[in-house]
C-alpha cells in the first residue's frame, strides 16, 4: 500500500465480481501510487485477470468502486486511454502491417507525430525486435508477438501500466529483461499493476504482493512477507 | 513518450492516426475492394445464369400479373395480419442482432490496437454505423420484393384484385413492389437505429432478451389472426389493431393500400415509420461514439470467430460462435447421476436438454406442428404427399434440435474419451433421448386424434420418429467440412461442387425425410389396414439402417 503521504493513483475499494452466480473475485481493496508496483499472484482461475480487467476499466465490478487519479475509472474515458497502458488481452494484429507499422500506429495515435520513428526504433531495439521490424505478424513467433505488445507500451506515454502475465511466452533471458524494464518504469514514476505466475518476477519488481486463491486474498504484504506466507 | 508520474495531456491524434492507418492499409483496401467487386460479379453471374427463368417469369408477371382466384379475397383479408407478423419477426431478428454483432462494429485488430488509444471514438465508430445503416436500407428494399412477389403470385397484383380484376397490370405491380420496398427499407432503417441504441446502452440487453418471447408471442397471435382471416371472417377491428399495433403494422399499410386501397391512413403510417426510422438513426449515430469498449471487444471477437466459420462453411461453428456471444449461463438444472453405466449417456443428454430448455420447447412446438399438418393432410382428401413432406421436414428439425448431446461429442471426439463406449456406438446411445421425447410429444396428440377419429392410421407418425432421429444422427456425425468439396469434379454436366455441398449438408434430412414422407402419406392415404403394419416394418428397417450408417460415420470421424 502507498505511504499515507502519497495519494493513490489507482484505488480499488471493496471491488468484487460475479459471473452469474459464480463469485470470481471476493471484495478486495488495492491501492497503487506513482512509482509503485503491486504484483498479483495466484493459480489459474484465481481471479488475477478479472482484477486486472477491472483495474484497466475493461470490466465493471459487481460491487465496489474503482478510481483513477480521483475520478471513477472507465476505459472509455479519454484520460484513461491516454495514461493507462494495458498488456494482456491483445489477441490479434493487422495481418498486412509489419511490427514496425503497428508500433508507428500506436505512437501516432498517442500524439507522437514526427517523433514516432525514433520512438519505434528505440522500442524495437529495447524489446529485441530490431531485426524483425519489417516482419508481418504471421511470421513472428509467439514470444516475439508478446515482445511486440510490450514494445507498444514503450512507444506511448504512460502513468499506469496494467500487465496481465507479461512474462508469458518469454524465454528466461527475456524475463530478466522484462524485470529490468519494469524497474525502470517505476523509477521513471509510473505505477505498475502486474499479474504474474512468476514469484521471482514479483519479488524483483513489486513493492506489494497480493496472493489470490479462488477469488479471495490469502496473503498480502511486502514480497518477502506475502511469498513466505504461501511457500 | 516515457513513463511519468505527471498528468499527461490528451493529444489530438485522431486525424494523423487514422490517416496513417489508411495509408498503411491502402493495398489491403484495394484488395478488399477487388474482392467485393468479384463477389458482386459472381452473384450477378449466378443470378443471370441460374435465375434466368425466374427473372423471365418475374417480367411476365409484371406485364401480366396472375389473375385473382377464388382464394384471393381470403388472402386479401389475411394479408394485413400476416404482413404485420412477418414484419415483427424481422424486427425482433434485427434488434437481437445488437446483442452479438450490432450495427457498430470494428475489426478485431482495430479493437486491439486503436480502441485503447486517445483516438476519437466517434470518428472511429461512426463510419461503421453509416455503412451498417446504408446496407440495412438496401437489404430492406431488396427484402421488400419478397412479400410483393408473394402477393402478386396470389392474384393481388392486378388492379382491383380484391374485387373486379383487370386494369393496369404493370403499373399496379410496380406500385405494389415500390410500396413494399419502401416500407421494408424504412423498417430495416428503424431497426438499425434502435439496434445501435441497444448496443450503446448495455442496460437494455437483458430487457431485449426478456422481451423477445413476448414479441414472438405477439407475432404468433398475428399469424393466428391471419389464419383466422384465411378460413373465416374475424372482426375488422382486429385487423385494424394489427395494422396500428406498432411499426410492424405500419410497415404493411402502404403495401395493403397498393393492393386494395383499404388502408386509408397509410400515408400517416408510412410517415410515422419514416419519422421513427430517422429519429432512431440520428440518435444512434450520435450515440455510436459511446458504445462501451467491452461491448466492442466482445462483438469483434464473435465476428472474428463467425467470419472464420462462415468462410469454412462450418454451420456448426457459426452456431457455436453465436451461442458463445450470449450471456454466460449457470448450470441450474441438476439430475442425479445414474448407477448403471448404460444410463450414463441418457443422463448426459437429459442434462443437455434440461440446461437448454429453449431447444426442448422449440422441438416440441415443431413436433406438434408436424402432427397437426399430417392430421390436416389426412382430412384434406387430396394427395397428402406435399403437406406430409413438410411435416416430416419439421419433424426432422425437431429431432435435430434434440441431438445437442451427440453434437457436442461429434464437435470434438476427445470429449468422450473417458466414456466406456466405442465412439461409433455413441450414435446409438445418443439417439435414445431424442427418440423418447419425440415419441411422447408426437405420440400423445397422434393417439388422441386416432381415438377421436376412430382411425389408427395416424399412428404411422410414430414409426417416423426413430427414422428422423437416425437421419439427424447421420448429419451430426458428418465431421468437419472438407475443403475439397469447393473444387468438385468436372463432368459433362458441369462441376459437381454445388451438388456435393448440398448433399454434404443435406444427406441426413434427405435420407430421413424423403422415405418417411412417402411412407406416411401412403399409410394415411390407404384404406388397407395392413398399410400401417407395412409402414411399421419398413420404418423399423429404415431406422436401423440410418442408425448403422450414423455409427459408421461416427467411427470414421474418430479414426480420421
């Protein structure tokens, strides 16, 4: 949780989610301030993705309130679309656009204008896609596609990153790179909400860890405390 | 463009982003335009080649519309309620479109790459809505030709067909067709506007789902009124109520006026429909920018799945994608598992039916309709083959609806690996529940009719149940659509692709409906009491043969 002096950027209060009569997420409180990272751990079906979809404004909680920078959070809010970068539910790509062109599109859509080229070059390099900028999505491996989605975050401004298992399909070296990237994002002032299966990733970047099981919090606290509780 | 803790100014990036997208996808757009042009050419070519005789007949009908017959006055009486019923059904279908597709749609890639950016949603979404509205108006106008053609064919095309006859055939037919096209175009426009609003406001979705059965009940009541008007003379006030009961009634008034001038306030009705359509379109156009992101994501995913299924001509996947787009359902219906292994598929199929009661209700309705049709055919005195064939087709549909359990196993052969049965034998096991349900549903009314008439011949219907279920099973276990069917084989009579595709989809109903139609019509048309026994023996043999064939297909499905 953020220190009392730091106002939370993202605040989830008493948030729960039912699908029909199934309770996917028990009431939960999460607060996240600038330059902080909260990692959510849990098995498949534990409610991680549901929590992150709500935190990104892409789903509506059954109960509770979600605020972003003091305003009710909704994906359709222009400020939310400008400031929150989401990775996790991108499922497709334009089959006729190259990796570079996808990134150009995102950069221009976020007002990069003439700086788009430089931003794209930098992001491609950082995400180790430098040699694949001209490749169509169909010729990229699943790991490279995941790297492309992460690169799309880097070509846009962001105050909050909502990342649902960003490490999936990445090899160990790429996962280490991802940990470094997330630490750098925090240092630059962005808040990070991360759902992951990798305790090591959470341990290396998170300030707080929330562990979910069957939609309920079973442990929370600093990485050392929360992970010790479940080990 | 970095991570920051500070507030980020919202950029005005809509124009450059969409301009870049257009530029990047210019080649793709050209290919799409070429593809669309090819399809237009192909459809026009097929219409000209295969529809030549129909077009010639239409031109003949335009010049010399069929004369009124003794039935024409009855048709004229029934038409207002019938047109209102049809319009209401069309309206419900178009409005429900908003629940899974909607007039405001985006391609999946645009949803994934642009929806989460500050690009103006109005600029992104409104062109799609404009396209949908334009297509709806064109489709509505085209659909309007159908009721006009039906009324002309029934003798209502000539001037004063309801009465004197004769007159200016061509201009009457054109006026009727124009009125019908205008009405349906406005109805489609109105439906598109309202569907756009429904898509925009998710709170209306559950309302629409709840209202659908009521709307269908009203349509059924209107159809009943039409049937009453065909056979008797219902009070005129009921017809007036049908014509003014809502946009579906208003839509029929111009058409009615064109055939007899007995809808004197038709300009008011068409005006109201036009105003409603314009208002709905204008409101929906403004509201399009506010369609919620989750709704757009869900619709893009459904459309993607459905497009892939349609391109593969995979009707089952189309249905699955449509069902998946509905609200998530909870398994409320419970049934204690059986103790005996032989009953396990029986239990499983009962669960499938209990958890999709609409299937059961639909199948029961179709089966009862089939029984009624056969009963009417038996009393008719004419050759009963055609109505009996229609009844058998309805019975086949009822059987097919009840085979969901089998279909789920056929969709993915891995689902049944834990069952203690050979896959091929599933065709037999899964036939039990549909057969029993149909025997109960059709058997009760058939027995009652037999007792009432003192004539057991209607019991021939029961013989058809296992045959129809067998035919349904043949279709269930047909497997994935084989892509090589598209190419066909060149023969001196032409390419076989079309015929093979028809047989691939229709093999089950062909094998079941054709013989049962002959069997039942000969049984109920023959005074010989032995005809019923003959029908029973032949039906049992047919059912066994179809069951064996379905099992053979299932075995191949597992092996392949």
